[in-house]
C-alpha cells in the first residue's frame, strides 16, 4: 500500500471511529436527554400518537386524553382544572410538561422500560398503543376542602398521612387552567403561557413544594423544641429569662414577642409555656444555648437540605450555616434565612405525629397498565428517625396544649371532641411587608390520621394585622375535619 493510500485509509478509519463513537453516545448515553428535550418534535408526535394514560383520584380521571381529528390524534383534557393543577401540572406541545404529567411522562405515554411487553404486544397485534394510568393518593374530599378553605387567598395546604407519607391533599393558590396549555393551537398555547408567566400572582408556581420559599416563623419552634428535648440538654420545664424585649448580641437589632410584652407573668418562662404562647425571646435564648451545630443536625434529620421526588422534584428547605449569635437567635424562631416549603413543614409535623419516624412523601398510589394490572405500587418508605418516640410523645403533649389550653396561641384549630396538636406561625418579611401566616398540626393527637401545613401569603390581605391563629388555623381546622369525617 503506497503512502497516499495509507493516509486516506487512516483518515477514513478515524472518521468511521468518530461516527461510531458519536452514534454510541447518542443512542446510549444521551438518549434520555434527547427524548426528554421539549424541542424534539419526533418525541412529541410519538407521545401524542398513543392514547395517554389517565391521572386518577379515587378512580376518577383528573387528566385524560380524548380522540380528535388532527395530526396529534388525542387532546389532553383536565375535567377539574384548577382544583388539581398543582398536582397534575400540564402536558403541552411546546412548553414541556410539569407536575405528575412531566414526572411520570414515560409511563403515561407508554414508553417506560417497564411497559416493553405492552409496546411489543401493540406492535404485533396492530392495536393502538396506550399509556399507563397513575392512581394518586389524594383524597378528593380533602382536596376540595383544602381548596375551598383557602378561597381567594394566596397560599398552600399540604395534608399527609403521617404513618405512610401519602399526600391526601396538595393545593397551591391561585391555580390555573391546564386546558389552556393542552390545546393543539400553538399560538393560543403561547398566548396563554405568556399571560400566566406575566401574572404577578404567579399561578404556575407550585407553592406547596417550590417557588419562592417561605420564612417559617414560629412553626419552626417545633424543631427547636424537638432538638432541645431530644438532645437531652433541656426539658420542657427548663426556664429562660423573660424580658419584654431583647437586644441581640453584637447588634442594634431588638427582638420582641408578638404580644410586645413578656411571655406570660414572671421573670422566667419555661420552654413549655413559650411554645404554647409562641414567644420569640425564650426561643432565641434557647437556640443560642443549643448552638448552630445541634440545630443544623436536627434540621437535617427532619429533611432540610433534601429534595424529594413525590414524583415531581421538590425544592429543598434550608437552615443557614456560618451564623453569628444574633443570626442564630433569629433563626431559632424561624427568621433570618430559614426557608421552607409547606411540604417540609407537614413532613416535620408528621414525624412528630408518627412517633419520631419521618416518611417519604408521595402522591402516587400505583401505576396501572391498560389492562388494569399493576406496574408499580407505592410502599411506605422510612427516611429516618430524627427524634425518639419519647420525644415525639412529649412534643405531642406540648402541641395539644398549644391548641386546647385557655391561653393557647393556636386556639382556632380546636375541634369539638377531638384532641388537635398544633402550632401557629406569623413570619415577618420586612419592616413594611405583610406577614406570612402559618398553621401546622395533626389530629387526632392520640391516633393521628393526618398532619397538615397551611401557609397564607401577604398577610391574608390584612398586612401585619393578621396572625396564624386568625387566618391559617381556621383553614387547617376545615381540612382536618374533612379527614376526620370521611
């Protein structure tokens, strides 16, 4: 072989190897990314060529596909759009998919590896392919109660079964109509999407699991009390100085209790009384004594810093680190830079209700093949035990007092004949900004069926006049009653 021919052969071999490597990368390593890319029109057309599986709540479709006479063959329809928009998300031609639609797209489209035999059977028989259906854990009565209770307020409700982690209700308001984004008219979809993006009320933001996270305010005191008791450093009867105001160390910042006075009578106040009355100063003092390392350890144990697939991914809640004393004291009553989702608060409270056991949250009960056989079934998953059973029992007693005692800060969550454990929160967002209002709790206290977190944005329209007890607690009460009356 002469030199020129050898060079040509080497170049041809190199080109062949480059082609082989690139196609291997595309077919093996990049296939999932390319398949999920919203710009991949072939994937879009394939996903519409099959009848997409339903999303079901108690056997009733909250998302389904109906035949239409166009190139896409099926149109996605949402019969109760705003009630379930924070869960279903949307399925659209050119703006991707969100919620369960996006997270379980392969199953719903019939393209998951677990559905290979169904795909093969459809190919052999010539039958049109069908996607799997997803049965949710959501209780329609509880979901409706949560939506009705929020009304026109902006905020969220998350209700979970503390023993299993199953999400019974997840509402984010304001909601939106995913039917507007499911249209096959591209111009109409883009117009609707742009309008939703431009809406200052951010209806596409799922406040339950992400978006702009909230200051938890006083509901974070549950975690601080848990750390104090579980670490063995303190008991509920331990007391702290009880001034009406307190200047933070190395700072000009002065903190006070919500009452602007002392935390009850006396020169000292116990942890139990401070939790029941929801006082800031004793918890600032307690947090300083516990230290950042201990609080960070318990925050991590309760799930802070983690994102969970429920099946859509959640934004991780955060407890700040590298704090000076003043920042640590502010963080100890849920201010400074502590940030949370309502789901995280429901999980934290659910762990207390569940004897200290933190469960994986989920919206999915099962995934069903077109013949109704089960492809996957959800099983309760223990994430960890951030506190002992005895600590959980002690906290439960304290939280029951926080609702039932004559001077309780969460009195508006009381239910006749039922012991409710709970805690309110009224988080500050800035000198002139409306408060963020919270309630979290569970019921019945002696046999918990539901743990709940409620958040109301913008002070519920009352600026800095509203409180967690006046607005968030009554919402929680309605949802708790819906569960207990099932």
